[in-house]
């Protein structure tokens, strides 16, 4: 291994895992194409590690559910660096593509990562899945498509998550509602100019969706911070929403959320997306 490569690997880290994830070549060198991916996942790892360290120690904890897990890069790195050395806790990957679930299961079995489970489920169905425990400490959703982030939030609320770490992806649901009511909105308010052009409808739709998500979390007892996911420059979707359970449900956030829905003619979304609003 070149000294440069060694710097990027952590003590005790499974080189076998990194080879399987194609981050290391068969010869054990850092794959140049994957160097960036490794940096990104480390960045998120460092962020999540701090949250995991805040959780009370218990034999079967921490528990973490990753929605829209894909190839489970994040889950595997978290397990290898945090869960494996501690010998406790469990990671659940939730993913709709069965081939990715099978692949992750096989890889976890090969590496002996016993406390990882992969569920071939949608984020929406996961809350009712009996294979998952009643409470989950940390919910993550990294570029989970469209409304999967909303489903991950609903899951986190049901499972009384202590933390939710969300990097939303593209979002189409709200933009479709904006589009539907466009003519009416344009006649009603000059603000509708903000979503008159299709590109703006899409972008504003994403922006409002994330604002509403934050308000919903605040109304549901979470403290929310929104930052940029550093190192994710290649992606336009690099907004990181961190929700930390405090138990203080903010009524003003619920009021604001409803006012925003009314302002944009989106009241029909309340029952579907924000059913727990006080
Ligand atoms: C853009 S990929 C991100 C994968 C991974 N989180 C990452 O960042 O490398 C989104 C993944 O979410 C999955 N997905 C899409 N909708 C989903 C849903 N409703 N529930 C669970 N998984 C979903 C897709 O199959 C895909 O693997």
C-alpha cells in the first residue's frame, strides 16, 4: 500500500470490505475513481459517529435504519468503523431494489457482519415491518428518492428516533401540486411568479418541501439544523437536515407549516405528509 493510501484508511478498517465496495483495488490500492466516494462517506461517518456517541450505552444499541440504502456504502462503513469494534448495536438497510438487497446480504454474510439486516421494503412500508424493533435510535436517508425522505421522517417519528440525518434527493410531489394550481395562483398572488417557469416549479418545489419537512420535525419535537453536506460538490442535492429529538413540540412551527401550505395552495398535502401535526 502506498503511504498516501494508508493515510486514507482507518486503523482496523476492513480492507476486504473496501475491496468489495471497489474503494480499494484487488492489490489494496485506493481506487482513484472511488477516492472521492470514500471521502464523502467518511465525512458523513464522522458526522454520524458524534451522534452515535451521544446515545446511552446498552447491549442491543445503538440501532440505525438507513432508508434508500442502495449498495449500503454508508451502512457498511458505519458498521465496520463503529458497530463492529464495539460488538453491539444493529444496522437495518431499507431498499426497494431486491438485487441490491441480495447483494448487501451476501456481502454482510461474507464479512461476518452479523448485526446488519437488509430489508427489501419501501421506506413507507418499513414502519409496519415486524422485523424492525419498536424504537430506532438513528434514521438516515441519503439521497432516498422523491418522497422516500418523507417516509423516512414518518418512520423516524413512529420509531421515536433520537436523530434523523437526511440528505433529500429530487422531489416531484409538491411541484406537481404547484403546477396543478398554477393558473389560479398566478391570478391570486405575484409570488406565483416564483414557480411560473417549469424549471422554477421544480426547484421551488424541492425548496418548499425541505422547508415543510423541517417545520414538521420541529412541530413534532425535534431541533433542526440545515447545513451543506461538505464534499458532496458533485451533487446538486447536498442539503443536510439534522433532526435531534428534544421532546419540545413547537406549536409555532405547526402554525407556520399550515400557513405555508395555505399560501401555496397545498392544503391537500397535510393529511398525507404531515398527519402528526398537533
Ligand atoms: C440515489 S440512490 C442512493 C443510495 C445510497 N443511499 C447512497 O447514497 O449511495 C436511492 C436509492 O433509494 C432507493 N429507493 C427509492 N425509493 C425508495 C423507497 N420509497 N423506499 C426505499 N428505497 C427507495 C432506490 O432503489 C435507490 O437504491
